[in-house]
C-alpha cells in the first residue's frame, strides 16, 4: 500500500488515479464526520472537500499531515455551510 505522501507525489506528477486512491482511503471517515455535522448535505460537502483538496494538492506542504489537512478543508466547509 502506497503512503499518503507517495500518492500525493504521484498526483503532483500527473497520476490521475492517485487522488482516487486517497479518496477511497478516507471516504468512510470523512463522510462519517460530515454526516455527523450537516446530515443530508454531507454528500455535497464531501464532493466539495475533494474538489478543493485536488485543486490544492499542487501546493500541499509535505511537512504536514494529509489527513489533518483534508479534515481542515472539510471543517471549514461545514463552518461556511452553517
């Protein structure tokens, strides 16, 4: 299994499948968090989280923790939603 870091580097190098692997890895936990916070609107925020993550991965700081970065995007979307 590739690490998050390796998948991010692959995505940055143009591997379109790498983001899908990251999405599969975090789908259940991210959706769970969103459902707990916004209920029925979770799917829309889930999709928007991945759009923003995908668009921002080119500038992602490898020093950070990808999961924390991803969930920060989702938390900000929840705040904006409310």
